[in-house]
C-alpha cells in the first residue's frame, strides 16, 4: 500500500511540471505600446485641429493609459473610454458593432472611433477609443495611433 501511494504521488508530481511547461504566455499590451498608440492619435489630432480624448485598454478591457486634449469637451472623455473598452473586449471595431444592430448588449459601443489592437500575427492585445471629432475622424485618429505603435486594427 505504501509503495502504491508513493508511486501515485510521484506520478502526479511528474505531471505538474509538464503542465506548467506546456503553457505559453499570450502577448499583452504593455504601457510603452499603449502610450505609443495614445501619442500617435494625439499627434494626428493636433495636426488636424481636432480636440480629442484617447483611451487605450488591454485585452481584458482594463484602462492602460488615457489623455484628453486641453480643449476637448468633458463628455468625450467617457465616450473614448466606452469605445476603447468595447473594442478591447469584443475585439471588433465599434463601427462594425454598430452594424450588428444590438444596442442593448452590455458594454457594446455603437459609435465609430473604437478599434481593436492586434499583433502582426493577429493576437489580440486590447483596444483604443478616440472621441472628439466626427466618427470618421475618430476612427482615423484611433487607427493612426495603432499604426504609430506598429499594431494592427484587424486580424490578418
């Protein structure tokens, strides 16, 4: 009986390290990449004369970085966060979500300006929300931020 218990315990102990070794880390959106997204969007907004708020979220929808330009109206700060969170968690652009005709789905954003962020290989990283100009300009700003950080806004 004692030998059987030791054999079972040894087998279990041998399996656990293998399970840990088999796991691979998913890419995540670090602060430097998120800041590059934010700053890329703000640079375009400054050039174009748009008064924007930009919100960058990780893959779980948690806020990584946020900025609002001095002349951005207060309401756009929450709208940018809403768009960025939705793009990060649904992994689709908010313009695409608008086409789903599902405005009552919790946490969905149906106004253009939120785009998901992916690695070059198509791994999801998070999302960015931009607000303060027209929907088309908000989208352009968010996409400029992703481009500045070397990220994709759609899967390959």
